[in-house]
C-alpha cells in the first residue's frame, strides 16, 4: 500500500501550474478509510495490462499509463467521500469570511478582493500526510498515509493559533527569506520526536484517549490529546523558554464532561486554566478554546448551520475540524452555505524546517488551490477552535458567543456561563453587556455524549 501511495500521491501544493493540476487531481481527496480500494484498483489495472511496474528508463511512462487506467475508479471513490472536486470561489458577489476576516466581493472590485482572499488563504498553514519520517514510538510506521488525516487537521488548527500569536492575523507569506518566527512555528510540527507538536508526540500524549499509530480517531479525542500535549510541554520547559505559550481549554458538556446537551463554556474554568498555565506570570496567558460537537446523526442538522457560519465572523475564529466520515479536513472559511478547507490527504516527503535552514522550500506547508464543500454535507462530529490573545479578547469572545447562543432559536452550539452555580450565566465581569439567560430547552435528542 505504501509503495502505491508513494507512486500515485506524491503531490504538493505550490504555485506552479503543474502542481496546481496535481492538487486538483482526485487522489488528493481520497478517504483514509477507502484507500485500500485504490490499492485494489491499481492491482486490477496492472493485471489487465500484464505489465509489471519497474524502475526502468521508461518507468514513469508505465506508471502514468497505469494511473490513467485507474483514474476513473479513483474519481468515483473521491465523489463518494468528499463529493466532486469543487475549486475556486463559488460566488463573485457574496462576502467571504476567512478566520474572522471579511472579504466583500463586488462586481466593481471582485478581482482585487478575490486576490486578497487568495493571498490570505495561501498563507494559512497546511499539514498533510508525510512519508519517510522516523518510526513512531516502537512501531514500524514511517508514514501516516491512510490514517493520519484527523491528526494533521488538528496540527493545522494548532499551528494557525501559534502563527496568529507570534506574527498576528495580518501576516502573509510573502517575504524572502522567511521570518524566523514563521520557521520556528513550522519546526514545532516536524515529523520527529524532537519537534514538540509532531504526530509522534501527539500520539504519545493521547494514548489514554485512543490515539495510536495506524488508528483513526475523532475530533473529541484529538482535542483532548492537544490539551494533554500542550500541558506536558509546558511542564517540561521553563516559563521563559517554552514551545507553547498559550493555554488549551476544552469546552465540554459540563464541569466533569459527563452530561449531554450543548457544551458549556465556564468563564471561571477558563480563568483557572489560564492562571495555572501562566505559572505565576502577572500577565494572563492567551488561550486556545476547543469545542468538540456532535450536531446530528448522519450529517449536520441544518438548524445548526447558521450558527456554524456565524462563528467564522468572530475575530477569534480558528475554523472547524471536520469533513466526511473517515476523511477529516480543516475548514477555514465560509461563503453562503459552503466551507473553504485545507485538505491533508496529499502525500509529501518529510521536510526539515528550522531557523538554521532559511533557504528551505516551505511550499509544501501551503496550498494555492482553493477548495470548498457544502456545509450540510459535513459529518456531524466536528470541533470548533477559537484563539483569544488576552483577557480583553476573551471577554469580547464571550459577548459574541452569548449573543450567538441567544439568536440560535433554541439550538445553540454551546452556551456561556460565569460559574457552575445554578442560575449563573453570561459574560465576563468586566463587560458592560447585561447577561441574558440562555434557555435550556434545546432538544437534546441530537446531542451525543462526547
């Protein structure tokens, strides 16, 4: 299987025309759970030709001919998983929200605004399958092809939070040589135990949540694993010299996370998490909020889609970990009822990135092909991400989240409360907005215990 993937899926996102064509090929959206079918297709195609694929002078000709025969089946496979490949901007007159930034496209300036959107999109961090890294723990896995898409999606969200923290939301990838902080962020996600937030270390930190090399996991387990890994790395390093200077807080269904219903963001809990993480520092640390959700049975219930779209208007937005069953993606923006996403299903060779190799090619960490998917086709198991830079930013987030829950017609994604005491609700004490109690009458039949 690995040999087949290495042959047919070694694409990477770059600015060249050839690579863009590769990005749009059906192989980039193949489901983890269905990749073995691709292997079967390849074997059948090879057998029908009675031609072995060998490393000869014309080897690529044989490979391309065989791949062409299998491409029809691969395309049908892709259509069943994430739907037909949809690229570009679906509407030239509707506004786009990309992680809290609005791009208002009009006929008079559509090209200029669309270019600004694409530049922003292409500056986001892309994490994909990699091959050729050191074995994970005591296993023989040197690639995460066929099982690591949820881990890579989580890496993208976490990396984006660190990029916002260190370089700001307005940063764009257009400088040469690249900024030192940018390289430092990528270095944290290298594919070895030496990199703090590699899948090697994420799997180790998430073992108690079911993470293991070769196994697919859901958004909730990945969120909990990121929380554990961030805490572990903070404890291992000194206060002034740490890889992650932001707290990670999971918004769960209750104080102990063992009741159903809409998750509750408790302000007292977040404050406690930040104080513990800051280890006595006077300035309150920034915080990454992760909200695992189950919004239906087979697909997202339509009544939640307006609220999902609204979260992208938050300045704190970090998007959604979500996709189709067995095929996780990182959704970073919305336009009307469609979500723009970064796809981790391309297979790329391991790249070493650090501040000592400033001439390194980092194009494999970015994508120039804009893809989108209908939001109503998403798997209902997903997770929201929000980054709050400081207390004022968190207070602003609580105000927005409280209003969103109040406008949800009884179907909030999550609610906000000051403490766990009965009757407490609302927003941070420093806010001047009056707390409006959020009804607890939402239907629990579509919420599952996380």
